[in-house]
């Protein structure tokens, strides 16, 4: 059986990828870092923007996604929750 990631886990992977790049990442880096198809990445990025976790910005003709304070707070809570569940052998 194939275990699929939950939407929350995908959000965590996207935000973590952006955080690892000093809070600002190109879509391609997020695509590979979060292991998503282009269509699914686009859908999740739009959702994260609408919820205020990330912002889309353009710099020198390139698109970047930036982690907001709300996104940092969410990621911090998600990491704590993930460690808690891992301690009991439960996947998020």
C-alpha cells in the first residue's frame, strides 16, 4: 500500500524547503524539495498564499516565494507536532 502525504504534511514540506533557503525560494527549488508535480505545487502555493503563510514576489524577472511570519509560526508548530507524533510512531 502506498502511503500518501496529507495536505498538512505537504504544506510542511513546502514551508520547510523555503525556510532552508533563508526564507526565500524559487518555484523549481520548492518543486524538487517538496517532491511535487508542477500542477500540485501550483495548487498548494496558491493555497499557502491565500492563507498568508507565504508571499509571491518578483526580483530581477524571477519569481520567488517568501515565508511570512505566519508561515514561520505555522512551521514551528508543525515541527513540534511532527516530533510528538513521531515519538508514538504515528505519521501525519
